[in-house]
């Protein structure tokens, strides 16, 4: 028997002759025998040596094999060690008592070497299988506990998602009523110059836009988490979309005394995208650029055609992002400036939503930043198009000024510029 680490067999017999005979047989077959001649020493050796199997004589002075077996089986450290009784007693009552106290087998004395080794091998294999099964059961139990915990987390997240969705909808209804009332008030008082230029009306409108932006973001985030958010892909000229959105914020650029540069190395690039979602992505990034760029600074929007994909870059000369914050920029509810005295408002949802929308287009978004010098967001969108069937006429993206103004007012609502 070729064993790199010899298997320990504990042999218990009050006869030194029997111990010697069994020892020789065990060594001959590649085992490591441990000899014990008195029953009260068995428990100590079993704990110290940790044998894989015990050959135990029944008839011994002071304490017999049955009692020794009961003690071993009653202890957590030794209960799984298989015990084979070696006995000269062959009546059925003695054999039955041996099994009752926990023995796995018995061998009559005088024994045959072949039979003894066969029994030993069998029970060692059974013990190995038992140990493997016990280990597997522990692993399964651990996995089951982890699954239960994971299920609890999933249920909690589901409840949390439903809560955000419900509360967001509850906010939207009264908010729309307030906003509609303000618009109606403006309409009724449009001939009054004092009311038209009233800063308090503007404050109310801007904060309605801010709440709408927060509610919209919360609803969309919960839809994404729940798997109910969908994008409608159609073939569009991505250059035209980005250019229209960029040019539409000229009022905010001028108001903040910034310079906006739009550049592209291609005039037309058709890709499959959702126009509304692309507009929202670009508006969000431009809003961030304006918020964190000081008066007199520059904002660059560039498009590069890389054949297989399109690169959209939104770069500013603003305050930049600290190195220790770069890795958290796209995490939900994270804010670079968490101080109560911060000049620009925000919920920390926008960039997380932007990342989700980009990834729903099978794209990627990266950020490069140097604190004190500026930040650049880089988007890569796959340049894939949807096959046109039945000579379907391609519908170009149509510029709707009023829609853009409304979207801009919402996305830029946390840039304070009441005037």
C-alpha cells in the first residue's frame, strides 16, 4: 500500500503478544500503529494522536472495551473515529452490544491477516466518504445560509425600490399641480411687468424644476434597478444630436461668462441610439461642467469617429476632482462636495444615471481629471445601426426648441442663476 502520509491506527489490547502481532501486520501493510495496553489510556491517545481508526479489545481489566467505546462516542473530538472490536466472544448478544455502543464492525480472535486488513481498508474508505460528506454538508449549510441572507437583501432592496418608486410618484402629482399653477399665474399676469420679472416667481419655478429633476432621476433609477427601464433604439445622426444639445445651452453659457467650443471630425455618423436618453446624458455632463467651471473658463464638446465606435468628450477647465474621489464619481448618491456650504446643489444621482444610460447603449464612460485644472468625461458608443426593412424611410432627429428648453430647465435647475 503506497501512502505518502501513513494512516494512524490505534490498537488497544491488554495482551502484549496481541499488540505485537497486530503491530507487525499494520506496519507490513503501510499503516502507522499506535499501541495502548490499558483502557483508561485510550481517550488521551485518541485526542492527541487523532487516529483514523481504532482496533479495540473488549475484555480488559478495570474498564472494558464497551465502556471505552461509549466514552469515545460521547465526546465531540473522538465520536467520528470508527471502532472495530477485536474479541474472542462470538455469541450474538455480545456482538449486538458492540454495535449498540457505537462500533462499526467486529473481528473474532484469532483473526486472519487478510480479513483484518480488508475490514480496516473498508472502514477507512467509509470514513473518508463520511468526512467528505460531512464537509459537503457544512459547505451546503453555509451556502444555504448565504442564500437566505442574499434573499433577505434582495427582498429588502425590492421593498426599498418600491418605496422610492411610490414616494417619487407621490411627489410628482402635487409638484405638477404647483408647477401648473405657477405657469397659469404667469399667463394670467403676463401683461404686468412687475409680475413677469418677479424674482420670487422665478425662484418657485426653478425649485419646481429641481424637484422634478430629483423625482425623474429617482423614478428612472428605480426602473433600472427593477429591470423595467427600456431604451428605444433608432438610427440617428449622433453628431447632429450632440451638436443641437450643445448649442441649445448658449443662454446658460453666456449667463455664466463661459466659452463653449464644439468640434467634430465628421459631419454625419449614423448609429442606433435613443435620442431622448442621449440628450439627457449630454445635458447632465454639460450641467456638471457649468457648475464646476469658474467665470471665464472653457467647456469643450468633441466628437471623434473611430469607425467601430463614436467617442464623445465633454471637457472643462473647472475645479477638477480629487484623486481619492475619482473611483466613486459614478457611485449612486455620492457627492464630491458634501459640505452644507457648497455653492452648487445636487443629489448624487445624475452621474450614476448617466453611466446606466450609456451602458444600456452597450457603451462605456470614463473620467479623467486633475484637481484644480479640470475634468473630462469620455463616452464610447458602438457605431452599430439597425437594419432598415421594407425600404423604411429613416426619420431624422428633429430639433424641438421648446422641448430642449424644458429639458434644459430641468437638468440645469441646480445651477443657481436667479436674475
